[in-house]
């Protein structure tokens, strides 16, 4: 960026104070704003150019001044110029914008996961530690947060203008987006995909807190049961452990360490086991049979809500000791100064003995 | 200001006694006509009617948005109002506006033919349009639709309690009107040009309509089948878009936008054709870069088929798909830029006057430039994330559709009014209306860019209070805009009786339509012309004036 | 198509005698016939786009739910499907004969060809109706009466024929297959019905001596439409009936 940081800060402050852009409250926001400023400048130049041409020609060649027009066929040079220059500028915007897009939709490996379920007409956020929020989202600064979104009914769209992020919440599959909040404060949260009667009411607040305040909030808001613990309960009550018992002769594959691994299906196709896969495997098992196992798993379509699925997914994710899980799990211990607490799996227990 | 208007002596001038309006009398002769000009007039009346319905709905939207609370009407009602506004304006006004009125009237005359290739299909097209419009009105009166004009599933298939089926079928029927119009234009331009009228002597108005017709013919059927599937899903629950039955709502999005993106080019290309004619006439010059402009129209049509998923960037499609569609979107923006520059340079060394059609054309150039550039903001995927589904989108498409297309439509109506009716509209008040429209438009829609930047979502009846100031600006502008649109209604009708007699060629324009009487004969030409002059051939026109014939037919 | 020059020639520019069935906005019969033919081809292109949406949906879901598509496809009556294919191809042949008869002014030949085409077309619809009835009886019509039980627990004869039971969640996807089956064959049948109505009108006119004066554009262009409907079926048949059939 050619603009000096001081000038840039002044520009941002001026624009925010005059309410042209929302506050920049995430790490990606200034980057998006930089591209927006570039586009605005290019547009201004283009508009002024066209305006000047039209105005100048209108004055210079008005009928009183130029009674006879000169017939001109065209100019290949000019055609080339105003083809190549706009194309070049648009391609710059394409590349720059694509880079930003990939950044916004590719979470870093250390992102903390929060699930969000959209339904007519509210947002339910589920923190892995078992904190539930409706129409609000509490997040700490300085920590990448990944949102895993799904809708229970129609299309919704989760939008935080101050973070410059937005993602559709679709029925039937997970979508994700991530951000890292940088500025303490309260910001708007909107549903931006028309979803029926109370679409305008499906709004809330994103509450960005310091890590300390966030810890306090977590402690005071917990329901006592983390998502993984709830998942463990469901795993038992839905009799999943009858087949997925972890014993060597079990009818279903062991689920320990399965999250994040590469699995070969009975069709020979390899898959990466992520949240989407786990959800699909529960709802449409016969398309997701692990190689070497019989296609006998019943479907749970219609028997379990999206929240229940989220709990199960969280539980299965925790049946392992990978780094990511610890970060997600120990939301109360995510500060760098307490690394040893991260090894304690305080919030999750294993209900299944490892093979 | 100087003017190029050249009218016959008003003391002795008369509208020619035999013309397409006086040729036959009686309501049936209009309702069962095959004459493309009469059908064009029928369309003009119908789309004006629907425009005012759509406009009234827009007024209701802006009134509600004066205050942050949802206090003027129930939330459900507001949802129905903006849905109907979109449906009526897009399918019953914008899509047919220029093609069905000006295109129908002028294309045969511009190419030297006596009618379109299929006059009866042309009439059928109007009746299908009326049927679709009547069904839409019925749906509106009997409870409305509240899915948004985009009919997003599963909202439209499983969750809405309104007249989705009626409206879906109405648009299905109206779609055939569009297909038949496009089919007629393509065949006519290919097969019925007069001797000497080669492709590169066609007025750019014809090129633009040709390109738009390709889109109409190839794109609209996909919308038709999509609507059929929505209706089937809603009635018998077939499950093709229902995730609980294995279907995929994103499939609907792909099928819907596969038409609806080319649809926006269907709407704008004919308007661009008007602008080419108007700027050429009022600068007394051949359009700069004729070939480039002609090929740009076709390029827009072709590229327009490959960018649909830029409406779906945040919906969970693969990042790599987004890359491809974003790149193609940048490519489709280029031909429009080429056209704007070519029109600007048409003014270079021209001899310019500022009658009303030219004022609207200038308005088009400025507002379409803004609208088109903001489209690039949205085509770039990274910024689209922040701007999509907000008022930025609303502002963007209103700039191109209202600031662009509607201005072009008004420009064309004023430009060809003397040809279609034989009478001139009153110049001073029409210039005033053009200026009022331009000012009102900017007040209405520019604040919406800012609202979108700030994050205000679209389709919201209630909003956070900090957005109120900009919304009040916008509503104030809308009231000015309304005046700007009402004025032409009044003075154009007034001019039918009291306007000056126009004569054949009040604008001293080239083009075959200006070489015949105003209003034209039913058969357009008594003998098929043999075209030796070039297109936009002002030198030929000068030579013609030297042996001017004062009446025809 | 010499389209870089105008179609009407200078000679045509002068008004001259023309047959009574030449419309006034055309300068010659040649122009009229070519125009009408062009229009019909363009219309058929729009029909391809129309069916295209359904084919797209089919391709995607067949890819996702292949076992369900296989099992559901095997419940279609292959005898009736093949018979229908033969019927339609034959009707295209009789229609082509009809066009030739009209071109060569063979009145009886034209009438008989049209009658044959009509009977074959009605036959197609009759066989289709029987197939639809069978689907109704088997609870394969999507909606509230749909049941996938027969796929989860196949009958004795199905098992003997080589069918395997499929898991309930995949079996539920057969509803997607049948939705597409009815949408695609239903659309096709609707186009057949429209064609039969037009054909009937044409037959009446031919019976009364029409199409013997060289003005046969309607017959030719209807032929194009009929062949198109036939071609759509040629695509539908293997896609719907012949998924993984080995016997």
C-alpha cells in the first residue's frame, strides 16, 4: 500500500466518523477497505473522465460553435486503449479480490470453532464449551474464530459488516467463514438473506471482548455441559455406541481419531473427514460407508435437530488428541500464558475405550 | 439553445390521412391486428400501466423506510410489496419495455421490411404478456407473494404461505411472450432485410436487439423449466430442491441465475441500442467505432451466459468456481466500457444539440457508468462478501436499470414519438422532466450505496436508527423522481391532440424510419427500398434534402 | 446461408404477382418459406434449452445417488419403454413419408402417412398411460403417496432378478429419481399431446385436399417439430430406462 499509515488511519477515521464505512473491527477489514478505496478511486477517475469528455465535447462542439459535423469512422488505437486499460484495471481488482476471498474463506489451522444455527427468525450460536447464545456472539480479540453455519429451514445469511465478513447459512450443509476480531466493542450482526416475515428482526450483536473479559463471560454463561458432553449423551441415547463401540469386532468403524483423517469409502473413493462429512455420514450413511464395513447403518434424517448434529460432530471431533481439538475444547484456557492447561481435556470425556 | 428540429409549416401541415392508425377502425382491428406498429402501441399502453403499479409499490417501500421501525405496514405486507415491485418491474416492465414497444415498431422499418417475420406470433406474444400480467395482478390482489422476485428455495417451495404458484405460472407465461418476441426479431433480421441492407449497414439499434434476442431465446426457457420445478415441488413435494429428500437448494440457485443474469442484459442491451441512435442523431455524426459497438453487443450477450454464479459467491460454492466466475464477470464488464467510450467519442467533432432525447442519453451515460463500475465492485469476490445482499446491490441495479435502462427507454420514446404519433412532444417541459428525473434519481439511489457500504441489508422493513438519515434522503429523492415520471405521462398524452405536426423527419436523422411519413403507413413502404447509402450517412442525407420530396404515399 | 447480403434481391423489390398464400410482408415465396423454416429451427433450439434444465438436474442427482437411480430405473417396464421407442421412431418415419408425399403432391400418401403418424402418436401416449398407472399402483409417484419400501425390502421376484436391498436413506432418494422421471417424461408427453392436436388439424386439412398446391410449409415444419420430440425421447429412454441393465 503506497499510502502512509498515518494518512490511511486519518482516512479511515474520517470515513468512519462520517459514516461511510463501518468500523474496522477485524484483521481482514482494513485489507478489504484498501481494495474498496482503490475501486472507488478508479471509479471516480473513470466517471470524471467520461464526464469531462462528454462535457468538453458538448461545449466545444455544440451546434452554435460547430455547425458541421466531421464524420469519423473510428480509431483502432483508441479502441485498443479503452479496451486494454479497463480490462487491466478490472483484472487487478479480480486478482486482489480473489486473494481476499480466499483469505476470508480459508480459516487458519488454529481457529477456534463456533457453531451457528440460523432458523426463522433467530441466530443460535453454540460455543464448544456449552455456552449458547441467541442473536448474539461473544468473541475475544486476537483469536481467529471460525464459524460453522447451517440453517434449519430456509436460506439465511450471517453478516458482520464491521468485520467485512458474511456467509450464507444453507439448509442441508455446513458453510464456514472465519475472522479475527481486533477491536473491543459491540457491532451489528444481520441476517442478509431474505427469509420471511421477521427477516428484519433477525439481527443481533457481536460483542468483542478482551481475552480476560471473554474468559469471565465463558465461565458465567456456561450451561454446565459442553457441546462434546452433550454429544456424548446423544451418542448413547441414539445407540450409536451399539455399533461404534470401538471394539475390534464392532459392526461399525471406531470413531476415535477419525476426525481430520483420510478415509477410504466402500466405493474406493478417498474422503477427508471434516464436519460436513460427519454430518452427512449421520444423515445419509449409505453413501458414506467405510471400506470393509457392511452398509447397515440406519439414517437419522428427521430424528435429530441441527443442534443435536452439532453436538455429535463435536463429540466425535474430540475422540482424539489432535491439537485443533484442544484449542476448540479448552475455551477457557486459550491464552498463550497457560499452555499446560491445554493438555487437560477438561470439557470432554471419552465415553468409548480406544481400540 | 440551438435546435435541429425541422418541422413543416404548422399552418398548412397535416397528419397524413392514411396511416397505420387510421387504416382500419374499431377495437377489433386493434385487438386482432398483425401490424407490428399497432402491436407496439398496445404494448406501450400495457407496460405503462404495469410501470405505474410497480412505481406505486416502490412508493410504498420508500414510505415504510422513512422510519427505522416497521410501522407503516405489517412485516408480511412489506415483504409482499417489495416482492411484487420486483416481479412487476422486471418481468412486466423492464424486459419487454424497449424490445416490445420500440423494437416491434422500428425493426421492420429500419431494415426495410413491411412487417416482422411472424405477425401472428407477435400478436400472440402480446396476449401472453397480458395473460402473465393479469395472473400477476390476480396473485397480488388475492394475497400477494412474499418470496422476493428471486423465489429462493426452500422459502418459495416449503415455507411461504402466499401465491407462489400463481405468480410462478404467471411469469412462466410472460416468459413465452419474451421468447416469441426474440424469435421474431432474430428471424426478421436474418431473413427480411431489404436489398442492399447488409449486416454492417444495420443501425446499432438492430444489432442491440439481435443480441438481446439471442439471450431471450436461449435463456428464458431455463427460467421456464425452473419455475415448473418450483411449482411441482410446492404442489406435490417432488423433492428436487429439498435437502431432507436428497435435493439441493443450490441447484435452484444455479438454474434460476442461469436465466436471471442474462435477463439483465436482455433489459439493458435494447436501451443501449436506443442510445446509439440518439447520440448519433443529436451529434449529427456516425457512431464512433460502429463495428466495435456492434460486436460489443454480441460479446455482452455471449459472455453474459457464463457469469451467473457471481450471484452466488457467498453461498458455499467452491472457491475455484468463484475464481472462474469472477474472472468472467470482469471480462463481461469490458464491452460495456467500450460502448461508453465510443458514445463519448461520437460527440467529438460533432454538431451537438440538447433536445430531450439527448438529455436522457447523457443521463444514461453518467448513471450507467456509475452503475456498471459498481458492478465491478461486486464482481470482485473479496469485496462482494461485504457488499452483497446489502443496499449496495439495490443501488447498483437501480443505477443500471433505472438510471440506465429507464432513461434509455424515455429517450427512445421521446425520440421516436413524432414517428409513432405524427406529433411532437412539448420540448421545454420535457427537458424539465428529464432534469427533474436525473436529480430525483440521484437523490433516491446514491445514498443507498452508502447504506450498503455501512452494511444495511436489503429487504429490511425495519433497520437500526443510525441508517435513518440516508433513508430519508432516499425517500425524498423518490418523491422528486415520481414527479419526473408523471410529467411525461401528462404531456405525451397532451401532445397527441395538441402537439405540433412533426412531418417525416423532424430530427433530420438518417435511418429508413425517418424517410417515410409520420405516422407510417400500415405497410411501411409502398415499394421495398433499395439501400445504397451507408448507415448513419449524414452526407447522403444532405444530398437527399437537395431533392426533397414533401410527401410520401 | 448467404447472410452477408440481404435476402431480398433487387428484382423482388418490384411488386409482382404472387400466390394467394404468400403473406404480404414477404417479397417472395422463397423468402417466406426460408423464414418460416428458420423460425421453427430457432424455436426447437429454445426447446433444447427448456429440456436442458431437467437434464442438468438429472446429471447431478444421478451422480450423487447412483444406487437409488439404478434400483428405481430397474422398476420401469423395459418392454413398454422399448415398444414406445420403436413406436416413436416409426412415427418419425411415417411423418417423413408424409412430408415427401406433400412435396411430390401425393394426396393419398399424405393422408395415410398422417393417419399412421397420428395412430402411432396416440399409441405412444397409451403405452405411457399404462406405465404411469403402474407407477401409481407401486406408489412410485412422488408426494404423499410415495413409498420406498419396495427398495428396502425387495419382493421375491425382484431378488431373483438380481435386485439387492438398499439402505433406507439411499432408498429415499428414489423419490428424486421418480420426480425427474415424471417431470421429463411428463414434459415430453405434453409436447406429444400438443403435436397430436396440431397433427389432427393438419390431417383434417389434408383429407379435404390441402397441401397439394406447393404450400406445404406447415407440413415440413411440423415434421421438424415431430422429429425433435422423437429425439428428446431417444435421449430420455437410455437415461431413464437403461441405467445399468445387464440382462
